[in-house]
C-alpha cells in the first residue's frame, strides 16, 4: 500500500518539473509541476495518455486548438497526437501513461530547444 500526495509541490519560476509518483505493473502516474508561464513544447506520445489538472489552470494545445483546462478537468489523447501545455498559473497536472511508455521520453521533451 502506498499513499500518494499529489499536492506536495515546490514550484520554480517558469520551470516544468516531472515526478514519477507511481510506476507499477498497470501503468505510470506522473506529477507535472508547471510553474506560471512555463511551457512544455509540442510533443507526442507513442501510446494513449490521460492528462488531468489537479490544481491551477493550463492551456492545452492540440490540433491547432487551444483549450483552457481548470482544476479537475481531464483530456485523453490517442497515440501520436502532437500537443503542448502552458501554465496560466502554478499548476499540478496528473499524467497517466502506459506501462510500455518511458520516463526518458518525458525528460527529452523538457530538453527540447
């Protein structure tokens, strides 16, 4: 048994942080800390993903559409759909990944120029 505390967060100005909170036989749960005005540049995932805003407010851009997602809003994407995230305020985001996906891919997204 493990209790996961999603709301424990330390934001750094204009920075995105990724924390793996769960990695088990059924999948991966990632906490993304998006500081106000931070951006995750356009990228895509090789498997389906689910993105839920737990606190704060973000812009989720997908297929040339900018969607404002608020606390408790969630979006699901099929594989290989380009998308980006930007924070309108300090935001905690839950990212649910397939077990077959890997964290190195996420870290590479943060290093994109």
